[in-house]
C-alpha cells in the first residue's frame, strides 16, 4: 500500500486523495466525444446505436437485433449454484426495499384550522437501467438496479447491456436470467454511452424513459451527466468503484487485507483506502496483501496494486476521531468499520458521508455487493456527501397536496397580498382581494 501520514500531507496531496479520478470522468476530450455520440443518437436513432456497437465493441448488428429476443430469454441459463445465489440476493433485496416502501407513505397534517397539507408518494412512470459488461459478468448489478424499481412499482422498465466482448452480439445469460426472474423483458444490447442516449431520447426500438441509473466507466458516467441537459434524470455519480476501511489494532490483518482487495480488484481506476492509527497494523496488512495478491489473476492483481497504490493506500492518523473526519471528507462509496467494541458506536455515529457503512469483519464488502440486500449501486467520487444508493426510493416521487377552506384562506390573505405587492405581482394579490370583496 502507498502510505501517507495525514498530519504530514500537503493540501495538494489531500486534495488528490479526495479527488480520486474526477478529472478523468470529466476529461474535456472525453466529454466532447460523448457529446458528439449523444447528438448522433438523437439525430439517427437506431442506426447510430448500431454504429456505436460496431465502432467501440466490434460487433455488427442491424437495428432489428438490438432487442433481446424471447428465444434468447428462454435459452438463458446459469449453473444451479448461481441460480440459487441470484434467488438468495433477490429475496434479501426485496426485503430491504419492501421495508423501505412501508416507510414511504402518503401523509397529511392540519397545519392550522381549515388548512391541510401533505404529500402523495407515487412511482416514476419509466426507468432505464444500465448494466455494464466487459471487465466481468454483472448479474449482481442487474438485480441491484432492477429489484428496487420493481418493488417501487415502476410500470415501464428497460435494461441496456453491452454484448459479451468478442461475441457475435450475445448478452450475458446471467443478466437475462435476472431479468426473467423479475419480469423485465425490454432488454437491449447496446454500447454503454449510446444506450444511455437511446434511453433518454427513445428510438424506433428502444423506449424513451424518464430516469436512467447504473454504474459504469467514465464514458458511461459522462453520458448520464450529459443527458441531464436533455431533461433526463440520472444519479450523481456511479463511477469507478471505491472503498474505505477504518481499522484499529483489534482488526485481524489477514481478513483486513482480504477485504481491502474486494473493491481493489475491480479495475486500475478504483480507489481503496485504509485509515488507521496503527503503523504496526499497516505493516501486518501489507504483509498479508503481498501473500494474497500472489494468488490473484494477473489482471486483478494489477488492478489491486493500482487501487491501493497511486489511487489510494494507507493513511495514518493520530486518533479514531481524525479517522472519522477524514472518512467524512472522503465520503466513500463503500465504508467498513473494524474497531474495538468500546469505540464502535462512537465511530459509527460520527460517520455521516458514505454510501454504505458495514460494521465489523463479518460484514465484508462482497457480502453487501451480492446478497445482504442493502443498496450496492452507490454514489462515488465524493457524491455520498449529497446523495444515496439506489433503492426503491430512487424510483419514487413526492407530490405535495394542500386544501384550504374559506376561513383558512381568509386568515392567510393579508400575508399573501403583502408579499404579492412587495414582489410586484398584482394578479397574485388580486386573486385574493377578489375573494374578500
């Protein structure tokens, strides 16, 4: 692990640690390229989507082949173990999101005699889900996005996924199995950024949706950000994965190393940080990391070395209170706390900026990614300061409702008229003066 001491880090070094790849996501040339692709999809629809598949993925298909067919759904299979695991994960996700839905109830109060105010909660009408492909098979992303949308009651759900690299256009059968289990049949094989644009604009084949979610590469992330200019709601930001662990001497360094490698193996653009006050723990974790890295495939080991090296690493602090402050500033996607029980509640209570908080060494990131049921598609790049993971709530909207009787309106009229006159809107005030006359 790269090792830094928080008290000795310059302002620039701290800023670099907190920035973790935002410059890559918002690279000027990449934004320009994605913007041109989006404009092409808006103008040429399916033809542009097919051209993007040929150009970026080397896969030639006609517009009629963009939609995954019923025969493909029927043929899609996974091993019995994977099938059971998907069922296990879906069960836990349903439980979490159904519990959340029970909290999302319409409400109303009488704020003064004769005036009732409240909210009506309803699902959005349509959603587009992006499931990545390329580095690996991601059925877990498909169900992490789809189960909340289904539980929320979204009527129209479309899923886009790049074909398997090097194939003739086949889609990962595990993703199709997930969609089949959840009753999602609008599935399309597309290049990521082009698919985001197609969902936002609608094409002859791919339906237009109101909200698009899903993690991906910087190109996919930029496409989602750019589509906001065209009236599409997206999440900020679901970029390259990241994790942060706060640990003290009570942690098992072998397990700690294993848990650091979970998110570190994703890619060379991932960021993994260990914050501890113990240099001896950092030494022991380094030793364990070297042994465990030797067992990983070359591509995964290279990704982990980048994630824990130039992208992240160990930050030594003076005390757990400082660790909490640093973690809150970092605002990680995934956060794990491994500290002595006497300090645990204080640390967890102090953490306010994180996509998820996993407590203890029996709650590793991989369990949360796949089965636990908490959201695993989470804000990255510091956006946990202001946003949350993808749950049923992501697919709900709140509509305010109010009703006043004549007595309540008469009571409010002097205030309304005074403010209308002050702001120079005579019709606002006249509407109430008319009722008084």
